[in-house]
C-alpha cells in the first residue's frame, strides 16, 4: 500500500488551494470556472498521457492495441473503484448515448414495448426515449420531484410489459439525489424488466457502493467528462453478473475472443460479460489520459469521500454567499434541497437563468443554465476566495438587471 499521505483537506480551502498548480494548463487560478458539474479541468498529467498515446502509435503502429488495451483496463478499474463494484463488468464507449442505445437494442421491445423513466433525465436518455415514443413504444414518465418519492412512484409503474426502467441517481438540473432506487430494482426483478441507472452526476461527487444501495443487479452508466476530470471519450456501461443479453448495436470487438475460429454464416457470436456490449475500432487517446488522471487522483488521495467533503464545503459556501446577497426570491433563489441530498453543485431557480449565465460569462464567471436553473458547479481546485468573488459578480449582475 502506498505511504503517500495525499493532500490534506484543509489545504483545499481558504485563499490558496494547494491542488490548483496541478491544473496549470487550464489556468484554474486565473479563471472563475463554476462549470465543475459539466466539465472539470484536467490535471496536467493528462497532457503528458496524450503525448504518450501518439508516441506509442508512432513506435508500435498496428501493434499499439496491446498497449491501448492496458490503458482501457486501467480505466475500467478506476470506474469500478468509484462504483464499489466487485461483481459486474464494464463496457467502455465514447459517450453514454452510445452505450444506452446498445443496451436498449438488446431488449425484447416487441414483447415488452413499455419504458419507464422520469421527466428529469438528461438528454442522452430523454431525447432517445422521445424518438422511440414517436415510432410506437410506450414511454411512461413520472415526475422527478419530489425526489424523495421518485423511486416509489417508478416502482409502482413497472409492470409485466416493461422492458426497462431508466433513472438518474442524481438529477442533472438540480443536483438532487434520488434515494431508495433499490425499490425500482426490486420492481424490475419481480416483473422481469431491466434497470438502467444514470450515475453521471453521482460519480466522484458522492460516494457510491452499488451493493450497499441495492443496485448490484442494475445496469449503470456514467463517464469521466464531469467530476472525474477524464475528459471526452470516457463513458462506461456497467454490466451486472450473468448477463446473457445479445444487443444488436455492437461491434466486431464483441466476438474478438473467437476471431481465430472464423466466421460461421448465420451465427452471430458474442463474448462473455462486458464483451457482449463491446464496440469496434476507436481512438484510444482518451484512455491514456483517463488512466493517468485516475493514477493522479490515487496519488493525491482524492477519494470520493474526500471529494464529497470538499464539495459540501464549497457548495455550502456558495449558498451562504448567495443568501447574503438578499436577492428578491422572485428573481433567483436557492432550490431547497436537504444538504445531505444535494450532490455536486448549487442550483438557483430563476426565470432569468439564461440571462444571468450569459451576463456572468461576460464578467469572467463560467456557469450554465438549464431552463429555469442556474447551475453553479465548484471543483476541488478552486479556492474559497474564487467562489466568493464569483457570487459577488452574480450580485452585480442581478443588481444591474434590477436597475433596468
């Protein structure tokens, strides 16, 4: 076991964040990047890793794939640690959309033409289900709020005609966690349906152990673009044990293990476990970067528990600073969510969310807006002073709007 003590949490607070210099190429000390819920900066080790990918390709040419597979295995191990997963396997993909479509292509949608979801899913699921509804599938959407009862309401909606239930463990608009998803898992088991959990806003923002929360038989998707700092091209689909599904939308990597046996006409082969959901030739550069970043997190001891502690401190600071502005709640207010159920960012409800986000960008504060939600997402490399300054500029923007 490494004796490296990592970084002390106290050194991530105050006016000088000790982690920031590891992100020098993203200039995190010079910019107010409150988009940590959407795209966190990459540590500098990622730049070196991308160079290694190019050099391996130049040296090894078509023999690079052995080296690339080593990187992919390290990425899978990194995600499995974040999931607390000892039983499942992971298929990797460029994005969650690609992986969700693979899963849905494996389901008996003719016999079970019903999909159950919530009205609060991210677009990779929302848009896909909207389109499937257009071509005749039944899509049942339960309200995402109140989140504390969403699992119970979803579970009651699953029936024998349901092929799949799809739900986020943390909702992307508000950062509110959806508790008791084991109730949905149990309903799916009773009715022979599949459960897919979108854990993108959970992963590396809030500790997660699939077995502890009763999701050891669930499919889980997520990726590294947000809180994991891995950048693009690093998504995964967790495959539960003993899966025998045969997805339509897979690539030739799925039969890679049997390639020496030749092609048998009329017979489509699949590998075991996650290989059933494998794709085809891809750019492995993202896996080099991701493997290096996972190693960096281990070196710094940036565990999910530590990152959760830092996140709660930062989100709490943002909330306190905003509430001190004494803004008219009709203009903007903090969405009331219990602190223990708020994940990695602060959601402000405002009919002017888009205007506020655009005005903040003009003043050097990067945020984003989703409908009526202004999302303020800190990251572990930001200092307390940067967070206070960002909220102060938000106050200026709001006051300027009131004057007009």
